[in-house]
C-alpha cells in the first residue's frame, strides 16, 4: 500500500451519498484490512443493515491469524475495561463466545472466553492492494470506490497517515497435531505461555512474544516453551506476524468527513476490534 492520502471536498472527490428517486442511498462501508479490526467492523455493519466491503492484500506479517482469541476481564484491566464491556455483547451476538478452561501452574483451573480468528476473519475479502485513500473514497490498482472508509490495516496504517506513531512487534504461534488439555504457564507479569484447542483437531500454542527485532532465537525459545507444556511433535502450522503498538494504547480516529482509522490492538485485538466496530457503526455512521 502506498501513502497517498488525498484531501479535497466531497464535491471534488465525488459525492458518495447520492440520491435516487428522491431517497438517499446509504453509502457502502469500505474497509482497508481484513484482520480482526476490519473483519469485525464489516460483520457489525452488516448486522445493522449496512453494506460492507473488505479489501485485503494478504500481506506477509499480518498478525490476526496468530491471535489466540482468548480473553478475560482481568486481562483488560482498568485501561481497557470500557472496551471489554462494549465488546462482550458484540462478540457473543456476532460469533458466539465459548468458554475455555486452562490449568495453571498451581494445578488450578482458570476460566477464559474465546472467539477464534477463524470465526472472525473475513471469508471472501476483495483481494486487492489499496493504493490510495481519500475522504470518502479509496483506489485499488484497477478501480476507484466511494463510500465511508475505515482504515484498519494494522502496522500498515501509517502508510495512509504518516504522522501516526506506530511500531510492529513480531511473534509466532504454532498449531500442533491433536487436542491436548488446556494449560497456562506464567512467564512474566502480564505474559503467559498458553496451550489449548483453538481450532478442532489441533492444539494452539503461543507465549506472548513481541519483539521489534524478531530473530531465530526468539522462535526457538517459543518452541522450547511449547515442549515444556508437552507439545513435542513437529508443529503443523506456524502463524507469524507483527502486532501493532501505538503510544498510549489503541487508536480510533476520525481523519476526514467520511474516513476513520483504527489500530494498536496489541494483544487485545479481539476485544478492542469489537469495541471499535460498535463505536464506528453506532456513534459515527448511524449518528
């Protein structure tokens, strides 16, 4: 994606909300990025009767497929408590929240909630690279589209808004063959190694690794932690990507009359993405 944010009046750029037989036609919601943020925005908009179109170029380094999809209120803390409260009914209505029980280092069961990425991620996005975004429109390499625009492109958001301070921290998660009992092992404050059945037939493992300069030793450390939890077979899938980090936490910003941007979900992308989807549709598009 190329940074070509273009300004100009709606009259200059094309009126997205045109009239037909005297009645206003609701604009389509054009979403840049088919990860957790973009996919949840599309699903929520459709649930409220708004047409949504997701553009995704399948860029290497997208973090959403690696997400565990696990969450609990204590992980949200005070900073993300409002997002958590707003997200739970959205997630349950759109996808259904399932319970997951993990055994901790003390041998006690801990309860979590889960919505796996496979349930969220847009099934049939428009597989096209967005080359330019303006107020109420975007362009791919072959076509121009007009409507509301929601930029939810993870670490690539900065290409559309250069002044946005964002950094990517990489990590890898793995799927191992078979279904093993769920376990959670504390590594450091706020960081855990987790093994559980995220998708049928496989045991998902992640350890919260997030490194700006990701290297082979980080991956080996992750696999060693997996082995310590009994996952010694060769993994059948590797999920690798850059989580988006922004100073002060997640960003939701209106950057034009008909254009918004959201990123910075860090390790809580499922929760924050659902919260922002509700905010976009209810507070912005339907206002």
